[in-house]
C-alpha cells in the first residue's frame, strides 16, 4: 500500500485589488526577499525626494527581482503613483516575511521544542 502525502503549494498568492501575483517559495527566492528588502531600504535612503524616476527604477528592480519580470508594471498600473507602489512593496515584503516565518521558521522551531520537551518527560 502506498503512502500518499499531499504536496504543499510552492508559492504564496499576493492579491492587490483584482491583481494576483505569486511569490515562489524557493530557497533562492526567500534569500532574495531578505536581501532585497535591506538593499532597497538603503537605496531609498539615498534617493532625492524630487527624483521619482530614480525611485521608480529602484522599485522596478525590487518588484521584478522578487516577483518576476513585469510585476512592477502591473502593480504600478493600479495607482500610477510611486508613493502608493512603495507602500504596496512594503506591505508585500512584510507579509511574505511573516508567511515564510510561519511556514518554516517559527512553526518548525516550536514543534521541535515541544517534541524535545515531551521526550525529556
């Protein structure tokens, strides 16, 4: 008799209005997420507030790097505003981080700790 295990979805859907994007849960993409968030924060600190072209360039790089080519254009089209698109980027990256920690880090660590505590009894 075969053992059947349901596969887990290897992506996290991200819905903004009617738009749905997907974050692939590969190890490489998770590393990209953590590295990109920090890199983008540093780049934005150096951006002149009177330079929306540079901010757009940085955001495009970040969105497309994390969510795939064309992601920035799709999200930007929802508002036509760099400020709003930046807010979307922050919300997306923080939410993905939470989901990744939920699925990998905190939950696994808690289960392991509980297992070890029960084993000591």
